[in-house]
């Protein structure tokens, strides 16, 4: 079993660290939140007080942070960047969702210091993180992917080598843009059916067995009471926040501009999530977008 430093214990990172500990790895966990740290300890992780302590003697370092500026700051540009303290040959697995060019830049700096770095963003939501069934989209060298695989398999079910450094972030941006489009369309269709007298559960069952079937209908229904153990049935608490979806759609739009890729539906979805966010719903799960239609 490996010595692993884990930095960032939010809704996704916490369960991921817990699954590593469950698999028998020695996990030194750090987060700015005392509550998150306490949960990690209860799950079998070792609490440390700083990110620097988390990486001591680590063979693998995993980070799950909010944005590219946090990743770059942690490893490269803070007053005490971790790359100045990580041993040569250590593999850093960054599972944050960030800009592809930031991932490439950090990987390049890591290589100059003899440190291995891959971008490995995830999909599957909090439920997938808890169940250990996440999908990982990895950008890095083939040998780095092979080295990371046994660790990633403790947290995920579907693990893909997307390509070179940054490719994982490109795949994640494409996936989350599609997710946003599907959720927005699902909200529109369900709301229209409800306004015309249909039971949302019956309509959901019909569409799940028809050509409108999609992931939101299958496992993440946005209408309260239709499905158990999803954010919509918990007042849209937990899950994947509107603020984060809006951020990820911004990453997708940046990629579309850099590559001159037309994304009219992605742009429309970002506009909807922005409107929902500006109405004070940024901290709710992204499936709460259906409230935007209902309130109108």
C-alpha cells in the first residue's frame, strides 16, 4: 500500500480520500475546513495541519481544488510552493477541474523539477465519489497513467487515458458542457409536461424508455420527490453547485474560443446557469435549474 498526501476534502475530495483509506493506503489529509478534516479522520485518514505536512514521505499526492489559480498557487506560485518540497519521482495527481493550459504549465514545471504530474479530473458526482465509481479523465504520459492506475482504481470505476497533459481537462470540459445542456433540456421538458398536467415521475419514466433518455433522467432527476437520494429531494443541497457548473462552462467557452469551435447550445446553457446563479442560487445543486423555469 502507498503513502498518499491528499489536499482538498470537499464534497468530492472527502469521499475520494476515504476510499483510499478504505483500500488500505496511508492517507495524510489536509483541508482548510476543520469539519472536513474531522470527517476524513473518521473515515480512516490521518489529519495534518498543513499541505506541506500532507506531502511528507508521500509516493502519490492528490489534489482536488476549486480552480486553476488554486492549483497553480499550491504547487508553483505561493510563498511556499509545494514543488520546492516534493521529492523527485513523486507522482502528483490533480483531480481539480481547471484550464487545460494551466494543467500543461504546471506539468511542464513539475518535469523540470523531476516531479511527475498528471491532470485527472473526474465525473460521477458526489454519489460516484462516495461509491468509488467515478470516471477519471487522465492527461499525461502513458507511463504516468500506468503508475497512477492502481491508485485511481480505488476511487473510480471508469478510468480513461485521454491523451497528453491537459487532455483530461479538455475531456472534462466537453463532458460538463454536455451535462449542462442535458440538464437544461431535461428541466425544460419536465417543466412543460408538469404545466400541462403530467405527473413528473410518469413523464420521467416515459422519457427514460424513449429517445429522450439521458443521465439526468436516469440518476439525477431535477424534480423533488421523483427520485430518492438525489439533491432535488434534499432541497438541492449537496451535489454539484450551480457556481461550479457556471465555472466549468466558462472553461468550455474558453476552449471553444481558442479552437474556433461553435458552441451555441453550450453558450445558451451557460447563460441559463448564469441567470440562475445571479438570482441567488449559486450554492444549490445544478439540478435546481428547474426552479428558473418554474419561477417564470
